[in-house]
């Protein structure tokens, strides 16, 4: 990494964790990368203690492995962990959209239209980073609009295992635009207050990554366990 990413406010450890998590998900820190507490602390002008705390948090999330006497290493992508994370996410987000069908905040609904437009613009520019940012904001807004923002907090804790695979599955607009169509199908079902269709649309959307997984593993075997 040549320079730190912009990070949110919070404790020093939280800021370092957020920066490293983003870099791991974006594959700027690919599997096998060794992380130096001393180098990271020096780059940020702080002691090693908050960096150590950040590493421990990332190890709990199973994104790095702390090896005694050998340092900390970014773990390889685990298809098993990714599928487990997707299973948990599906259970939560299908429940969210069913709830959204009976009650959805009007301002959040308007925000969804704005996000879909921004996501489509990002796809046409082949802007992977922007596309994924608006994708996440879409799902956040669904949870907030349905009155259950804590649902997304739970998803946020486990989704990094999916996100690294997503990073490899979006080579261009042709891959990104169908995901926007899936988002629109979810929203249309919510607008129609059709719980069954909303759940079906969300389930289909979240299985997209499973359909892409065999190809991605074959193309990038060095990144997977």
C-alpha cells in the first residue's frame, strides 16, 4: 500500500482496522501479504498498540492470521466461509425485504432511486469502487427504510468474505448492469407490497455470487484456499 485510505472517525484502532479491511476487500492487500505492525504504526505516526488491536479484530473476522514469531498474514479467500456468510446474509436480508413490504420509509424509498441512478452511472464508467459503494448503500437503505438498521450491522460483520469474491466478479459494465436490474426487481416487489416476490428477488440476487464462484476460482486459484 502506498498511502493510507481515507478512514472514518473513531478510535485509532478502529480507524486502522477500517483502512486495512477496505484494502483487504479491494485486494490491494492480496492473500499472502504480510502486515507489519511497526510499518503501519510508523506510517500513521502512532504506537503499535492500536495497530495490534486492529490486527486482533481482523483476525476475529478471519481476514488475517496472526502467526507466532512470524507476523500477521492476509488469509486466502475461503469459498466455505464465503458461502456461510452468504447463507447468513440471505436469512437476514430476505427478512428485511418482507418487512419492507408492509412498512417502508418514504425518504428511504426516494434515496433508493437516487442510489440506483448513481450505481448505473458507476457501472457505465466501469467504476468498480463506486459501484460497490452504491451497492452497499442500497442494502443499507433497505434495512433503514424497513426500520431495522441493526440488521445491516450484523451483515456488515460477515460480508467481507463475500466482498473479496465480488471484487473479482465485476470485470466490466456487462457484469454490473444485471445486478442493478436485480436491485430494481427487489424494489418493484416492495412497491407492490408482494412479500413472496420481494423475498424471491432478494434470494436470487444474493445467489449471483454462487453462480460466478466456479469461474472465479478457476481464474484466480492462487487467491483461494
